[in-house]
């Protein structure tokens, strides 16, 4: 598909400095763009690449507009405008409505006539699928699942019994929503008795969930993912977690049971969050941190320690573990030189 | 389904304080219970909610029994009793025996007449499936797999060649048992040669394994998961690991090859365990810890560091990395004030 | 299958000390070998077990050859020779060429006549499958995927649109290659706008990727996995990552976007690597480390802290967090005893 810069400017509310008749047919990175591609500059630190780009045009904001030697589309949010233009130039393949003959569909499932159900997908009793939903191959929608309009399940998505998915939500390959939470009662002798997980999962509209991410059903009440939440791949959300609207999490995050996460949070990759705590709105947690206490204040939180050369690191850890000795030597010195007496740090013997 | 408190008391060995004819039809959380639901109190710190509950009845132990204003079922293990009553009031859907016509079943597979095989499941040569087993949709049971009685594979479970699954074990969606271990021999020039993984996996009875968890087959001998083990979602168990009976692991744990874990251990979420080490019986490891040495003693072990505000954390890490300087300054002071001479801490120069 | 020591010696270039007519039919561990099995010694620290082995023969290097009481095959790389012999004695099941009738194959897919396509696999428009490739059950190959000769997809592998897989590459159950990268543009009010992921993934020849590992497609350019790379289970590779040839990663590693990893690196289990950084050739990162800065030098890098008993650990962390106090007390002492004045460590107030 080719489209003119003039039409892009009108459609996406940009100021055009260039020839409205110029056609573009693809997006490209600043440094790899060619004659008919359009690119963008969202971060001034890439301005050097801007000078060398071979793109037909570049999307940028007003303050960088004069640095371009090629045609420009000016918008206050160049990255979002790029996203919209990319979606226009590179549309996803569409699916004609209908149910593939190899799908296994319960007689009383209610599938909108405009929806698509792909090959080898299993739709159980009482499932409802909304208008224009696209259910890819190898999905399982267990009994009573409700999928609203324009939802897209890419492939091999499993929605367990009774799960509800909001409009326009996108679930990638391997996602499992509504699997049993990890609940066991200890019995005499060390054995564990399974606690039935009778809650469900409610996923809001405009959510996106990445490949192989799992969301457990609630133990009694529901697990809830609010509108606009974005979850990357291989995240684990335990039972009765509540994720507030527009919160984004990078890959490999693990969240234990009954955690309450606020709105517009950003959780870095591989963060672990302990059970039964709360995180306020607008909290950022950097990657690989351990959140083991409630966070009441918006702000940025960390606990990961960067690598160093391994021999050096071993000495760093050894010093870390003899810290007590340092404090004791320090206290001894303070006594010895008659420094103003100081309350000894509280210290259990260990 | 509705059931009387009198019948619940008899069936689960409780003392009833209330009207045996009262009917309940569901379980509920203390704070959300309504007229015909039953709830429980397993932890005295929720006693305040007990005073406000609208439940028909509450399950609790003798010492909390007098605090309830509603009817009570008294049992020394209220949580386990709750679990049994929940399973009674909210039974899982059952499957009539038989093989779905869309399943692909090898001619010489041996499937008990009381078992169920769901749609689009693949059963290869020589597989044995025991009485009342329920194999959900989209599973693959490779050649020679043995599944004992009352096993349940929820959906999309893969059992690789020759894997054996004990009675009553429950495997959730996306589980892979018996995939190749990560074994490669280094060759000249940096290339890796695959080492065939000729062992298998034996999973005991009464095990539960969560969604998208993977268990590797042994390199030569088998990987073993003993009876009653409970594994949460997205856990990785490498080749030749041995997990002792009734050990429980929270989500996202990773265990390297040939680790030997004792009985009744509890491994917190996202813990990592290095290869070729042993963990004694009754060890607890808290979430996000790194176990890189054998643990010979029962007890609780940790190494995760909680988050703090990010700017503060950066300074904490910087101090951590200049610890050597602190020890040197301390030694200099000790010399300067003629403190009793003290053996200098051994220290390589770095 | 049984094979003589004489034939093994010839086929794999070993010196035989023993009877060339001795037959072996299986591999075994040193300590569990029986009469007709062959075993190996790759590490001198297992030499004690060598003295007790009941194997028919053992593969080892010249310097350990005299320690064996059983027959020996001598090779400078015993582990690699073991791997080759194990592959000979325990061949994988083969598949006769052809497409299973339950597979769903687009009319214009191009499948080599010597390839195998398993039951219930979906092959979309324009897919190309090379000679002798084996595509197991429940795979999805989306439109335009190219799979070269001798590739093996064990089962339930998803290759998203346009992904290319090099010759002899082996992908295990649950692998997803080419799912959307995690790209969103922030909009006013905190909502996120999806950024189309228009790049693809190129996987080189002789790669192996473990169960449930996910590799994201590039945002604009491609994500690249070079030849001979070995990835364990449950790894997450984000968009536009480049992994150099023969690099190996243990399970549960997470790599953020646009990371460039060199050749022959070894990344330990559960390592996290932050976005937009580079790692040189021949870097080793030990398990559970956090890589948050570029590594320019070959070498070994770490940051994980081993567990200790939990009460002790809590005190260790408390000391860690009052480090600032230690430095202040030290500075006060230095002033008090008129130690040679020393530049105060730079320190923001906190």
C-alpha cells in the first residue's frame, strides 16, 4: 500500500513540510530508510542519524523540525504518530467472518456472525463471542467464557471456564487466562490439600497480553486486569491480583497472590512482587527488583545490583557478609578515642 | 447445589453451632458473603471481618468460635475443611467417558473405558491411560507415555516419549513434561554438540503442576517428581532434578540440572537454584533468593533485597561497591590510635 | 540396537583398549552402568566412580585411560564422543514423509516431498518447508514462514508471519518465534498506543530452542539468532535483540529490547539483561545476575548474592541499608584523631 504525505498529514493531524504528492509505502528505521519509506525521530539523541537518513520523510516534533534535510511531518507526539502511520502502511492480515470447519464448537455457543473462529479451535458450552472478534487457531474457550467485540486471540490462547475478556483486547500465542491459583491447605504429615479456586478472571478492554503469560483465576473473588493494561511475555499473575488501568509490565514479571497494583504503573522486567501488598498509582519499579513491602507513594523504586567482574564480585559479597565486623571495629575505635559516647547500634548476636 | 449445615458437619467431622437444616449453596470471602454462602476464618488477624460477615455460617477453630455472631462449623483445621466444603459446593465439570472423534489415537494405545480423551488430542503408539483419567483438548501424549488412574490433564499438556504420571496428578494448561534437557558438549571452535537426553521423567501420585511449567527429561537417568509435590506456574525443572515428596514451589522458580531437593520444602517465587547441589528436607527458601550452595539444615533461607526509592538505592549500591575503602580507612585509624594490633583482613588487591 | 566396540572405535576415531567384538546396546551413568552399556568419564573428579563401574566400556581421555578396569575407548573429547555414541545407540524415532490428513495446509504452501507434517498442524499461505523437515503435531506456521532442510519442530511450535528458520534447527514444544515485541507509545492521560511490530525474526542454522521460550519479532528491523545458538527453556528474547553465533543461555533468561550479544557467550540461568546495551564476544554471565551496562571485555561477570539463614540475612540487609551511617562515623573519627586530612567521599544528602 502506498499513501501520500498529504493524506497522512490530514489523517493524523500533522503539519507537512514537503510535497503532499510524495508517496510512501513502508516504515523504516532512521538509519535504514530508503526512498519510499517514512521514519521518525522521537528522541533528540538520535538527531545525528537524522542528518544521514535516506527516508522520503520523517515524523518529528517542532523543535527538531529544522534539523531534517528530508521532508517532515510535524506532530507533538512523533512516536504515537509513527505508530498510527505504521498501522496504516502495514495492516494486519484480516480474516473473513466465519467458523473454520475444523473448529469444535458447542451447539449452544453464541458466536457473532461477523466473528472469525480459526482452525482446530475448541469452543465449549455457553461461550459468547462478540462482533468482529478474531479467534485464531488452536485456542480453547472453556464453558461460559465471554469475549467482547473486536477481541483478537492470535493463536493457542486458553481461556478457562467463565473468564471474561473486554473489547479490543489482544492476547498473544500461549496465553492462559483463568488457570487455577496456587492454593493448598496444609494437612498433618506435610501433605497439601487442594483449595478449589472458584473465582474467575475479568480482563478489561484495550488490554494486551504477551506470549506464554499466565493469569490465575481468583480463589473466591475474581482476579482483575483493568482497561488498557499492557503485559509483556512470560508474566505470571497469581490469584486475586488486581492490576489498575494503563499499568504496563515488561517480560518475566512474577506477582504473588492478592497484590493490588495501582493505575499507570510501570513494572520493569523480571520484577518479583510478594503477596498481599499494595502498590500506589504511578509507581515505577526498575527491572529485577524485589518488591516485598507495600509502596504508598508514586515514585521510582529499585533493588537490583549490576554485575561486576566475577572475582571482584566475590570479594564484594565477602565484604558484604563481614559488615558486622566493620561496625564492631568502628564502635571499638569510637570508645578508644573517647569520641562523644554514641548509642550502640541495636544488634542481636549472630 | 445446596447442602445443609447438618450434613456438612457430619460429612467433614465438624461441631455445628447452629441450625442443621440451614442450607448453603456457595463459598464466599468473609467480607463478601451473603445469605446462603459459607465462609471461613483460618487466621485470627481477620477476626474483625468475622464480626461483620453476612454469611450463613463460618468454619473456624474452637478458639475463635465465640467471636462469631453467625452459625459456626468448628474444626481444628478450618482452611482444609473449607477446601473440602468448597469442592463439594463447586464441583468441577465432569466428562462422560469416551474418546472425542477429533482426537488422533494410535491403534495400539491402551485407553481405559472409563477415561475421557478430549477433542484434538494426539495419543501416540503404546500410550496407556488409566481408569477415569481426563485428558483435555489439545494434549500430546508421545509414544510410550503412561498415565495412571484419575489423572487430569486440563488442556494443551505435552507428555514426551515414555514419561510416567502417577495417579490423581493434575497438570494444567501448557505444561511440558519430558522435553530435552539442556546438554551440549563443547567442540573446537566454540560450537556445541547436542548430547542426547535418553532418560525420562517420573511424576508421582497426587502431584499438581501449574500452567506453562516445564520439566526436562533426564540426560541418562530419570528426572523425578515425588508424590504430593505442588508446582506453581512457569517453573523450570532441569534434567535429573529430584524433588522430594510434598515439596511446594511458587511460580517462576528455576532449578538447574541434577539438584536434589528434600521432602516438605517450600521454595518461594522466582527462586533460582544452581546445578548439582542438595537441599535438605523441610527447607524454606524465601522468594527471589539465589541458592548457590548445598543446604544441609532444615530452616529458612533468604537472599533477596527489598526495593527502596531509586535515587537512594543508587547511593546504596555505590556505597556497597566502595566497601573496600571503608575497611582500609578503618584499618588506618586502628593503626593510628595504637589500637591493639589486629590481623589485617585478607584482601587481594583489585 | 547393539554395536561393537570395534565399530564405535572406527566410526568415532577412538583408540580401543579391549575386545573389538564386545557388543554394547545403551549408554549409562558411570555408577549405574550394567553389562552391555557404555559410559564416559569427562571430569577427573568422578574417577572414583570409574573404579566401581560395571559398564562394558568407558569413553575417556588418554590421561585417565590407565585408571579403568573395564575396556576403554580413548578420545581427546570424551563427552562429545559420548554424545555421538549415545545418538547412535538411542536414535530418535523417525517419521515417514508426508502430511497427516488432519493437518490444515494452505493450497499454496510449498512442502518438500521428503518432509513430514504432523497431525493437527496448521500451515498458512505461502509457507515453505525444506527437505526432511519434521513438523510435529499442533504447530502453527503463519503466512510466509520459511523452514529450511532438516529442521525439527517437536510439537506445538508457533512461527509467526514471515519468520525464517535455518537448516537443522530444533525447536521444542511451546516455542513461539515472532510474536509482537512490547512496543507502545504513551498518549495523553496515561493510555498506551500499540506500535506495530513490522520486523521479523531470522533464526540461523544449527540452533536449538527450549520449551516455552519466546522470541519477539523486530519493531522495524529483524530480531536475529545466529547459527549454533543454544537457548534453554522459558527464555524471553525481546524485539531487535541480536544473539551471536554459538552463544548458549540457560533457562529463564530475560533479554530486553535491542540488546546485542556477542559470539560464544554463556549466559547463566535467570540472568536479566537491560535494553539497548552490548555484550562482547566470549562473555560469561553467572546465574541470576543483572546486566544493566554494556560489557566490552570478554570475561566472567556476576551480581547474584547467595542465600544465608533468613534471620542472619535480615540483619545483613539492615546493615547494608545503614552503610551511610558507617561512612559518616568513620569520617568523624578521622577528623577527631587528626588523621591526615582526606577528601570527603562525594555524597548527596539523603
